[in-house]
C-alpha cells in the first residue's frame, strides 16, 4: 500500500484571486484526490496559510502571536478543503496539535494511521502547534510519523531549479537532486530544519507544478513530472 503526504500552499487554494478561496480550483484538487483514493493510495494533506497570512505580515505583532495567526489560517484552509472533498464523496478527518472545540480532532498518530487505513483523507492543520516552526517542518514531521513513502510538494513551478525560472529564463531544472545539494545550494525547497529531518529519517520528496494536468494524481502514482529529491 502506497502512502503519501501532499503539501499544498495556501495560495494554491486562491487561484488567480491570490487571497481567500477559489472553489473551482479546490474542486479540481478534490477530483484528483478522489481518483488517488480510488487507486487505493493512502493520502494525507498539509496546507499552508499564505492565502490569509504569510509569516509576520505585521511588524507590530509579537512573533509568537503572529505564528499562532498563521496556524489558525491553516486550520481554516483544511476545514474548507475537507468540506469540498466531502462534496466529492470522500471521507475526511481534520486533525490539529491543539484543541479547537469540536472543529477538529486532536492529533493522534494511531488515530491518524487508522483513518488512513480506513480510506479517509487526513488533513494535518495547525503545523506543529508551536511558534518558530514553519509549515515545512510540520510537513516532514507528519510524514515521518505516518511512515509516508514520499512527500509531494505541489508548487507554482514545475520542479527544483538552480535559479528562479520566473526571473531567469536560463535557469536549469534538476530531474533529480539530493537533499544535501538542496541545502548546500540554498535552493529553498524546504527550510533547513525540515531538510535535516527528511535526511535523517530518509523521507524523499517529489516537487511538481500544481496546475499541470492531473499533476497530483500522477505524482501520487510515482510518475515524475518535476524533480525528485533523494535522501
């Protein structure tokens, strides 16, 4: 049984609006995830909060509280996306590392694995539950805990490049690159802490472009239309 963890940026949910939600975009993601579930692949999802709050969007706010706002943004994104997935016929669970009344379930490794094995799509919201840790760190942490075969990083570009291809047309894309090279070259696939965790626990990644045709489905099936990051 293949088990993967999909990381979506918050901006991915907003489509061309660049803020909030674009329902058509999320429905397109949902249809691909439904196809993934129908293939028997177990899938968990982490979503960033950038469509509402990116980093310290206000310099007047203390860092801890700024990060807490970001965590809550990811919770909103997961609840919304979970409901769209349900409208496409999937069963879902949203888990957070802190209690939010009856909105979500408190994270439990055993319960999350049980849900995945039952064919449910599990959303991990709220990051690690602590400030100063990025969504990247939360993604790798949950992938390790779930014993995922691979992390799927859906991005705005179609892989890992030696420079920003949006500003440098001559930038070269890597078909495959090690996590050590990513760190040494400062390519910014994930942050330093997440990279170390991925390396030490041997969690590979696949970086691909979200808006490619059936890009999530193809990535979940192990078809490389981007860059494979090895460990």
